[in-house]
C-alpha cells in the first residue's frame, strides 16, 4: 500500500500546465481575471468580520444589471412562468393574476412548440422565435424583410460569436481585426482558435470614441506585411468598453473599407437598445449594407443580456447572417446541431423582448413604465458618470453615448508606475487594485481591453443603483484624487 | 448601377466552402444529418397533403423524450416557475396551488442567488447548485464527499465535453480514444479541435455490448505506431448508442488500462438514471477510481436532458473534475469565464432534479409517481424493443440494459448493397431511408456512430409513446421483412 501510494505520488499527471495547449494558456479574459480574484478574497475577509474603508463591494466590472438591482421585466417573467409551467393555464385563480395578453401569448407560444420547452428545438432555434426576431429586424431597419432561415439562436451572443469565428479562421495565418479597446471575448476566442487577432486603434479625440478607417487601413497593411490573411473585422456598436454610437457616415466608411478589402463584418450590436445621447441613434450594419447595395458578408449579434431587459442569467441571443454563402450556412447549421440547440427559455425570453406588448394591450402600461424607468436611469447615470469623472484629477472621459460603460483615460505618474513595478503589476492594474482596496469598487484595468502604449484606462459600468450612484462616484473621486497626490512626481 | 451590380455579381465571397477549415468540413454529426433532412422534406410534403403509407413521422432518431410526449416533472416545473417569476410569492391565491415544500425551496434558492436568475452566476455555476450536485454525488457513490469547487455547470453536457476536450487536445497529434459505436458528439468535437479520434471497437457478442480492454490496447498500440500521442479515453456508460451498463469488473479493467497507459478518462455518465435490467446498476467511474486508489484523472459528465427528467430544451448539465491538476483547473475556469456562465434556469432545474422531495415532503407522492411511471415505461419499452427486434428477419439486437436506444445489427444482402450503391448511398443509410419512406420512422444509420467494417446497424430510441409502441415496431417489422424479401440475394 505504501509503495503504491509512493508510485502514485511520483506519477506525473497527464494534464499539466505544460501539456495543455498554448492557445488555451494565452487566451485572456480580463473581465473576470485577477482583479476579480482579489475582490473575492476581500469578500471572504469582509464576511469574516475584517474591516475595510467600505461596507461592501460594488461590482462595476461587468455588465450584469440584475446583479446590481435592476428588476426584470414583468412581461418577460410572466411569459416564462407560463411556458415553463403550463399547469398554470388550468388554474383560473392563478390566471386571474396574469393579464390576458400574456396568457394568450403563452398559449400561442406553447401551441407552436412540439413537446414544450423541455424538448430540444431545431438547432437554429424555434420557428416561432425566429419569426419574431425576423419581424423585429424588419421593423427596426425598415429596409425589407429579414429571413428567419438566416437567424441562429444561441445561449447569449457569445456562442454565436464563437461560431462565426470558427468559420472565419481556417488557418493559423488567418487574421481577425478587432478594435482597441475591445470586449475581450474577441481576443480570447481568436487566440483559442489559433487565429491572429489584429488590433486597430479607435480614435478617442474630441470627447468621442470613433472608428478610424485610416487606422484600420494601417493595421491591415501591417498584417499583410506579416503574411496574415485578414478575412474579417469585428465592430462593436454601441461600443464595449468605449460606449460610442457610430454615425451613419462612420459606418459607411467601414463598410466601404471592408468591401474594398474583401472583409467579412462581425457586428456586435448587443447594445442596440442602449443609446443615451439625444442626438444619436442606433443604426444596424444590415441597414447600411442594404442601403449601400454592397454584398458585404455580415454576422450581426444580439443578446438578451443587455438593452433594458438585462436577462444575463437566462442566456438568450442570436446572430443574423447576411450575404453568407449557402454552403457556409449549411456548415454553420451543422456546427449548431452538434450542440443540439440553445436554451428554449432563452429563446422564448428573446421572443417576448423583441415582440413586446403594443399600446393597445393590457400589459403595455407596466411594460412601458418599466422599460422607460430602466433606460432613463441608465441615461442619467451615463451623463453623471461622464460629468463627474471629468472633475477628477488626471482623468478624462469621453461621452458615454451608449452601451453600459465608461472607459476613462487616467494619467499615471512616473512614481505610480514605479510603485506598480515594485509589486509586479502593470500600472493600470495597480491603480484599479488600489481603488478596490480603498473603495470596494471593482473595475477592469484598460490592459484587459487593449489601449495605446503609454496610456492607461479603466472600464466602469453605469449599472450601480441610482440612489447611491453619485455617492459611489464621489468616493471614487476621493480615492483618485488622493492617489494622484500620493504618487505626484 | 448596372456596372456596380455586375462587379458585385462577379465578386467572390470571402467565406466559401473552400475557404473554411477542413476541421469544420470534416466534422460530422449524423444524429441530425441527411436522414433528418429527408424527413423534413417528407414533413413538408405531408403538410401539403401528399399521401404516404403513414400519417405522421415518428422521431426515433434523437433522445428527446418530451418531444414524444413525456411529461415534465411537476416538482421541477413548479420550482422553475417560482424562481423565474418571484412575484408569485406575493400572491397567496397563487401559492395556494403550490405545495409548501416547493415554495420553501424556491424561496431558499432565491435567497442564495444575488440578483435572481436574471443575473450572471459565477462562471462555474451557482454555489447553491454546486453544493446540491456535490451532495448528490456523495450520496450516490457513498465513498466520501465531492467538492463543489470541482464542479462546473454547463448548458447540457455537451459544452462540458467540449471544454474537457479543449484541454486534452493540444496538438494535431494528440489522440482521444472513442468507442465504436460512439455518440457522434465526440468524433465531431475532436475533429473540430484538430485532434485525432482513435476508435476502439466494443464487443457485441453474446447479447451484450461490453468494453474490451484488449481491443482498447490494440487500438492504442496502433495509434502509437502512427505517432499519435493518446492522452484520453471516452467511455459512455450507460452506453449511447449501445445501451450497455458496464459491470464493475469491466470498469476496473478500464481504469487499470488508463492508469497503466497514462490516460485521462472522459466518462459520459448522462444516462446514470436510465438502467432497466434488474440485475444491473449504474456505478460511477469516480467510485471505481476512489475504491481502486488510483489517481486516474477523470472528467465525469451529467445532463438534465436524460434520466427520468428529460429536460432537453432547458439546457442543464455539469462536469465533475477528479484528480485534475490545480493549474489545469484554473485554465478550465478561465475557459468557462469567457462564456460568462451557463443558464441559471438550467442550473436550478439540475438542482431540483438532484435534490428532489424526500418521502416526508408533500411533493413526494406526485414526484415519485411521475418518476416511477416514466422509468417503468422506459423499462417495458426497452424490453419489448429487444424482444420484437429479435423476431425480425436478419436483425439481431443486444439487450437494452440502459440509456434510451437499441443499436441492432442488420444483415444486408449483396443485392441491397448494390441497390444502395446505385443511388449513391451507404447500405445502412439506404435501409434507413427506405424505412423512413415506408413507415415514417426516423432512425440513424450505424455509420453515424461507427461500426465494424462489413456490418450494418441503426439506432432507434425507446422514447415513442407506449400506447402505440408495439404497433410502431410491428410496422417496422413489416417494412424490414419485406425489405429483405425484396433484396434477397
């Protein structure tokens, strides 16, 4: 027995950090990285009674609205409770609590789903859901019908992004252009798939983040020089982490650029319902491409997790394919079928969000009240965030035109950079960890998204409860201004 | 405009069947392949009024119980309706319809989930869910506690399998052993990840499918000769598509084999609740490994889609890691975090299934009645399937000891093989398509799972409604016996 144990002890594991692939090791996802680990340690200490300069942590690191108190839409949750427990439909006393329109919708949805929500749906998603998605897209863009056959549902937008990247990356020399800063999903998945992430800098001058086609062209030329076959471009609009809402002109230039250079567009449009600036509105790449009459190949992503619905945990989303070759679409369907189907409840929730009650329906007043309250609070907070951040020492913040984040630039002194180096941290992570330790606010350092060398940023969400939002920012201001005093060169 | 269109027309797409990766093109998933496409064509014709020798199609191709009429468990659906619509908890009139235990459970679950089911959970899954899973595993195996930190929830078992394969395949020379016949998820994912699927034949003699360590050794030696670095072995128990329930002796030999050869076990145990033979019971690889005292690295998969629950559409599942290196686990957590989290509703449903009402609780009588009815019907159908298939010409079928499928062998004549060749089909697919056209029964040809050269099989589920099950099999018998008459050599 002793020798057996000894032998086992000496035995090297098959799976070790050395034996697993470099693509896995190199993939990074900063939104849930080191800073969050530190936060979890603090959480543990807090619950054991250790005192900090704050009472509790505030998760400003991730776009998770309901975690921070945003209420779900009554319409969506009532609908889900009916399809998940159709026995409700046999109880008049229960139904008395449900508005007739959601009962009708629940019945209709169930009538269209053989076997109910417990059965696998078609791999692309339920017909009834894809029909509503297509109708929503048609109404949104006002440029002709969308075909449900081009829509693939998924568990959030992320698996759709993964599928699109799977067909865009066929060799280790295939490149995908991604904005800097970017939502790190893209970098992580491209690395995992052994493709080449090709960053292009966004322009942050004049108070607005914008896409700069000249930068894109420069980055493309550079990649070509390195024998990288760039096939696709990721555009995030409204921007994550940058919060910009692209103008139609800007978008047209991007489409021209892609058309000229033979590039597929991966349009991350999951924040399409999050536009706060009165002079801005969301326009889809689908609309731009149709109006320009190009045949640019497009994957467009939408999610149940953002907008005014914020149903992150339920995992719903989809992608729409446009101008994608039929044979390629067949391969995408095959990929979808390997994973069987996306969550039917995520699909149904998406249907309920995109096909909401209209003004003549009994659920409308509550629905519109909830929607308006959520969006107007986000709008007020986005404005306040911008204004207050710009009062802080060494911080400059562009307008938060949309999405759920500000991505301010923070100037860090030589002294701060040296202090960071001493503890083995990049300067922005050092700053963010100090902020965490002193305020309990969890941020994501700019390096997690990419930033121009020598500049430092952090991402902060606009999702904390409004009643304490100003106070939160003021406590952050206090930290920030002290930090810069302490590390003044 | 005309020239523009002309230019566009002439323009080659970026994504074409030629430009996408071979790994994508080569990945096959027969359960939803050509035969299903044919079935969809027939469905369309049927709905347009075309007549066939049958009134409707019967989907015996996929393990999708609720699609075929199996009812969901009341306990699970009541629980889900509470967590998804907590407003119910404020309505005494509604609550009067819910047993007090499920109300209490719903409240407890909600108390443990910050932000409710609409918030992202931790990437590994909700604490409260992983605690219940660990408790279930502990009770099942009776060999010491399971650690919730080793459990990762996922949307069905498939994404867990994908993650395990991601860390097991780090180069194109890395091999994964898979049984033949196998559930095609494995072959498809290994191919997608550019690894080497290394088949090993199962033994089908004497009325039982078993794992044959000699065959595994032979297959491993062969792979080594081809410079393939085999790191892991997939074992499916109870078997899909083969329906076997492995004996403890058989399992011990497999663990010894893996231990000796330095192989990680990927144990697909999603049918652990589907055992029908009175003399057989499910034993987990976890238990075997613990009892043997080896340090074999193990990933064990479980799903919400199978068992007596059959909640395919809700997408719940998990994997448990055992003896996996800490650094590798950290990488797996990072991979999970890229996709944020699995469906919270899938997680909750898994909790409700694995932590069901006990005999002292008011929900118990209905729960146990539903569970028993489902399992005993499956048992009766599994037996009837075996018996009736063995009365059919040229068909021999092993015992359906567990899971949801029979995988009978069908002898096809020279004449049948030639007829198949004429229409460009493999013989087993030809047979299965003929069966579809004449009976409306959708099967999966054996080639989709792998089979010994020169032998032909098909997979048929035991999930069709019991009241018409015998009739269904008799209509199949009629087809089969006629087929063999028609193609007699």
